[in-house]
């Protein structure tokens, strides 16, 4: 197995794991985002999503991350 192949598998696995965490625990991700937002000045975070919109974005980007990581892992398995 080549190094780049192993690297691709690890990166794909990471995105699958992060996507699953974002889909299964969206409220936890929202809390992390809110804590991060509170640490920054208001003029930077005026237009950042909050509430239900943030939850929808979290689940949507989690699904995209999961599907992208799964695609990388499947392509990695097919090519090796």
C-alpha cells in the first residue's frame, strides 16, 4: 500500500467521523460555535448564523463532510 493511499484513507476517515459527529450531535456543535463566537468582537460575528439556521447548517455540512469522506475512502479502496 502506498503512502498517499494511506494518507487518503486517513483523511477520508477523518471527514466521515467529523460528519457523523456533526449529524448526531448538532447541539454540541452549536454550543462550541457559540462559545467561539462569544470570544470574538461583535463586529466580526454580526452576520454569523444563530439558532435553528445554525443547526440546519451544521447538519447540512455534516452530511456533506460524511459523503465526501466516504467518497474518498471508496475511491481509495477501488484504486488500490
